[in-house]
């Protein structure tokens, strides 16, 4: 696998199984660990090695194999999932090939990875294209994959138009930020799905009710009443008719207009029970002075 480092970009001649890294100087170790874990995860998957898969993950482990979020909180749950025999029986799966690995946001204790991959049958034929997002964190001195989200598209089978999903997810993200700025937990509740997962740096927070959102709103009001957020450019990293993963920057301003912080973020928005809502929010919070150096 070809690994490109800081500022080198990706040329048109880059073939399959390449890695693109557009991270910041000083986080080389974090990026290397994240890349190693994602590659080892695919290798263990192809060996049907449940213990090898477990070694690449953190507990609790959060996954979105589609639009529905799953949290595995125990060793037995991880060791017995996924059911690779069932995958082979139902799909005819034989192996998964990693096409491309992009590392686009990184800090000393967290890395966001975006992957393109394919699923192959025993005869070598590729039958599905996949997009995946891996959130890799350093906890208790150990690197592991904390969360993964996967979207599959069968080859040769037309799917629904997902452009409306992207537009709607972006709109929901903006409304959710407005609700947070307005210290309005009722509005925020209508714009998320529970359990709502947040990765504040490497710290994992799982909110299962509106009560937790109200506590958060009260804390934000005390910390900075009247602050507002401005959404920067938004890039789509994973998309389907029922799930969209967005990468963005969110600037935070004091009531007087001074820049407080710039929050690099990855947001997963899902469609469940007839409505769209923010399901996962993972951020790298930096001060304005630090952001200028990145």
C-alpha cells in the first residue's frame, strides 16, 4: 500500500490500494497507528479472525453497518460479531479489498479515516463497492477503532438517488447547530437520534435521553451564553439514501464577534422512523491560536 504524507496530495496515476494522508505536522504517530489498525482490521476480517478483529477495537464499540447504530459493550458481543459464515452464505463473500484510505483529520489522540473498499466472491469477482468511516482513538495508552460506519452498493444494481439525502443531512446539521446555539434542548432533541454518540476528542459520550441534552444545554449556557457557530465548507465522506457522513469545520464566536475556537468535525446523519437526525458527532476542538498553526 502506497502511503502519501503531508501536503503531497494524490495524483491521477495513483492506483488502487493507496493511502492519502492530509493531516497536520506533529501527528505522524497517530496517523501511522490509525492506518495500521484499519489495515489490520481488513486483514483479520479476511482471515475470519474474530480475535484479530477484537484486538483492533475499543470497548464499547459503536458501528453503523447501515443507518441503524449498534453499541457492543462486552467481549462476548465483539467476539461473536460479525457472523462471517453468514456473510459468506448470504452474499457469497470471500474477501474484502481495501482500495483507498484517506486520513483527513487528526490529533495526538484521535484520527478520522475514510475508506473505499470492495467485496469479492470466491471466483474473484467484485460484487459490491463500499464506503466506510473509522474513528480511531487513543485511550488508556492503547490505540483502537472506536466507531465504524459502512455503506455498501451492489455492483450492477441501480440504487435510489441520494442527492436529496445529502441536501437534507446538511440542512439538519445547520438546524442542530442553531438549536445548540439557542440553548434549546427541545429543538435539539427533535434533530438527533438516540442513542446520540459524541466523541469530544478521544472522550466517548453516549446520550440516551433528552435529559442528558438538557444538562448539556445548561452547561453551554453557563460557559458561553450568546455564543454562535458558523459552519464552514462541508464535504460528503459517505452517502446513501438513509445515511450521510459529513466532514466540516465549525467556528465558534463570542457574543462580541471574537473567534473562540475552530472545531474540526465529522458528523453522521441518519434517517430513522421517518425523520433525519444527527446520530454521531466527533470533533477536534482547538483554540483559535492553535488553529492558525494547523
